């Protein structure tokens, strides 16, 4: 599995998508008063189609399948490589979010830069993976339709989250409140988000495995 | 000992069927897997490696069931597809470094020796290699992880005669130790006349014959004669072609005796691999070319 991940990052995924894009997207947190969930979306707007395209151009799946590896490990390595990049996006978001808070010292008009924002970002990535990979592994080649579907669902999720955070008072108080009980709730919510992210990815791997096992290469 | 044993491999597509494909490849030999385009060569090779879901049949490599021991057996198997266009923009040194991590028996010093022998520069990218060099690189990878069974799908297609000859010599050297076997599919039958010990002939998804090359060639004859006697012998030939001078046909050697009465007016000559392929493909298309 480690070897497959190594192969992903050495042969398929350019460092541009591992460092430069996440760094640039993180830097978007320096924009004052913005929809910060969008900063995380550039991963699937830019990086995912490019990575998939490179895999296809490299005949990566065909090459990997003839090596001594399980088909299920091929699926896991693809999903894990995305998870790693998503986490890098999140980490840069945290770093630049921290700088934003120090610079502007004001609240954001949409979701604040705080635990709930990063929790929702994780959930959005989990939803994206769940919508994308099972569709992609129906063929292990065509990524267009699964990508469009996953983008639509992820953007809808983010839109609903941002709107609810402003217009539904209870949610606004819970996710944006400054009292210690609300802060505790927000931290617990972030932990729950991590668990949801993990669960969504476990389901993603299971469904993708089933689909990948059933196709001829 | 058989290094590869394929039994009753079946796979159905909408317009094509792999029909009970069976053959064996002994240790230390080269087997040519021949058939026209679309005959089922690549499908069979993919079926052997479990890359497609076969409906029936078993594959044994080194005496072990392949499906049950896939990961372990893949350590001893190398598979190369003709176009060989993997990671075109990457340097071969990097690809080898990544691939080496997957094989327990990887021998780095042997790999470096092979690169020198094949005159491959590790700094070159795949796209900068000629077709022949790409095949050599694949062989270098296969040999460096000590593959015992090397499956090559159309390795010589697209190569000039010099590169092909060079490659065939390498194939022969590889099996000299008697421990490795090569199964390579091709429709360039000249290659097999130079280096194959065994021939497996597939036509329209069915194995027509799998035997030693000399026996295979001995089993068929080309007959030709005037058009007037064609109707009398039609039922005994594999297929035939008619032309302005009469006809020519492929016949199994054992059926020659059945057309004895006409021997005086027939020319009989040995068939080569091309002849056998051509006449069998005619048979699949409907029997004759009038």
C-alpha cells in the first residue's frame, strides 16, 4: 500500500497539486470577508481533473494492475492520495486562516474561520470522494461525469451550509457563537466532522472496490 | 514441468467469444501465440493474468492456481503490452525505482547491467525511446525482478527488421538457463519461424492447435490445382481460394490420403505459418474467396 502511494506521488501526481495549489488556495484565506469553503473547492475544480487526466495518459491503471498488488489496494491508494492532498489543503487553510484572524480581527460575513468551517470542509471533501470515486471506478478511466456529479453535490452542500449559518438563527448561534459552551460544541462538531470524513471515505473505498473488481481491464 | 497451464478459459463479449482456450507451456521454451487481429490473443493473455473476468477455466503458473495465489505469483510473472506507452513523460530510471519497490527479488546491480547491455540511458524518458528500446526496457524490468514467465503481447509489431532480429536473439538468450519461458503473441509469423519452440494458434476465439512448431507445420499442406476438381475435394480442405489459374487450399496432412485420386493433378507443398493463419481466417469468414 505504501509502495502504491509512493507510485502515485512519484509518477502520477505532480508536486504542483500537492504543494503549489494547496498553498495558493490557502492564500485565498487572506481575502477579507469571503466564502472560505470555496478555497477548498479548487482541489476538485483544478487538481482532480488534471490528476485523472495524467493517470489516463500514463495508462496508470493498466500498468499497476500487472504488478503484484491487489485490486483493492489500487483503489485505496487512489482514495488515500486524494485524502492526503485534501488534508494538505486543510492545513494550508488553517495556517492562512490564522493569519487572516490576526490581520483583520473581524468576523466574516459568512462562516467564520473557526472549527466549524474546517469541519464542514472535511465533510465536503468526504462527500466529494463518496460521489466521485464510485463513479470513476465504474470504468477506472472516464472521470468527467463522476467529477461533475461530485462537484454539484459538494457545491450544493457548501451553499446550504453557508446559507444556514447566516439565515437560520439556531445554527448561526451554535456555529458562530463565542460563549464557552458554544465553543465546546464547535470543537466537538469538528471532531465529529473528522469521524464523518473517515466514515465517508471507508464507504467510498468499499463501493469503489466493488465496482473496480467487477470491471475488465 | 509446465510453467503455464491454461485450461478451458472462456470469456464472452457481445460479438466475440473466447471458447475453452487450453494450452501448456513447458519451462525453458519460447511459445509463439499466433492468430489474426481480433482472434483473441490479447484477451487470452489478459485472462491468464486475471485482468478480465473469465466465465470458466483455470490458469496454473509454476504449478499453482493463479487466481488463488495471484499476488505471490505475479512476483514471478512479467507482462508487456505492445504499445508500451506507460508514463511516457517519466524517466526510465524513476519508473524502475518505483517498480523495484513492488518486487521482493529485485536485483538492482543486474538491472544496471541490463541497462548497459541494452544501451538504455536511465535519464531518458519513455517517449524518447524507440519502440524496440521500450520493449528492451520492459525486458530489463522483467529480468531484474527475476520473472520466470514473460508474457509479451505483440512485442515486435512496429519494429524494423533489424530491431526485431535483435529482440528475437535476446529472447533466445533469455531462455538459455532453462528456467524462464516466454509466451509472446504476434501476427508477424517470421519472428516465430526464427525463435519459437512451440506454437499456439488461435482463430476466432478457439485454439486450433498448440504443439511444437515443427509438428504444427508438418500438420498442414497447401494444395493447388485446376478449378475443375475443386468441388470434389472441397469438403476435405480447411478453406480455399480461387483464382484465374484454378484454386489453392489448406489441407490437414492426414486428409491428403482422402484426395489421393486427384494427386496427379494437384501440386502439394509445405504450408508456412502465414498460410495456416490466412486459410483459417478465411474459414472463419465463410470458407472461400471466389
